[in-house]
């Protein structure tokens, strides 16, 4: 970080119009610096250092100290409530956090019922039934689709569920966290 600060300051120091060139001897030029030039270099160095310090210190992590509006828990297999927290599109190649205002919550009950609803508005989007067909997939028949579909499961732990869906540029991974 300090190296970047130093290089950033030197950039401004090299861009000064106050240098006077008085001829050259072989390959070296003689440079005369006036008192104004020296003061200007110090001023620009301090100014750029201050601006860089302000820019770097104003960055903060969004979730730092923030109370989450849900409680994490551990589920037994797929049964339980799952909140969508992140998604990974293989085209973008990074995990994108889900906005809690628009995220969905999945509920898998012991008797085979399936619900998909909004997290904040608690409005039910889809309801139906499910059946775990393989270790890595679940068959869902819900009101959102005209027929049932097979949902691939990439990872299933007591705290995390990652599903895989087809996307335009390749698979899309959606991460869910177990909640109460």
C-alpha cells in the first residue's frame, strides 16, 4: 500500500511545468529547480498522500457489525428452511451476494411439501411437492412450472445447500444457508 502511495505521489511530481532545462552535456540534462518548484513538490506530495489516505480509509465492509434479520441453524439433510444468500454465474466468475429485499426462501418439509417464498414479503411464489431422487438431485413439482423438474444439488451440508441451474453462458450456482 505504501509503495502505491509513493508511486502515486511521484506521478504528480513528474508532471510539473516549473522545471527549467539549460542545455545538455552528452546524455544528461542540467535541471535548475527554483524554490517554488521545491515547495510545489512538497505540496503535491502532501495533497496526493492526503487524498489517497481519505479514499482508502473511507472503504468499509458493508456487513461489519450489522445484525442479520435471520438466525442461522443446521438442517437435517434437505428438510428445513433455506435462504438464498449468493449466486455464482460461470460467465462472471465470482460469487454475488443476494439482496435480502429480493431474495427467496425455500422450505422442504418432512412430508414432501415444497414452498418457495419471498424472504421479506413472506409471499408464496411457488408451492408443491418434492422428492429426493439421487444423492445429488431433487425432483420438484410446483405451481411455478407446468411439469416437474429435476434440481441438481452441488453441495449439501447441515448449513449450506448449493444448487446448479442452467444459464445462458454455463451453469449458475445458487447458495442457500440454513435458517430457523
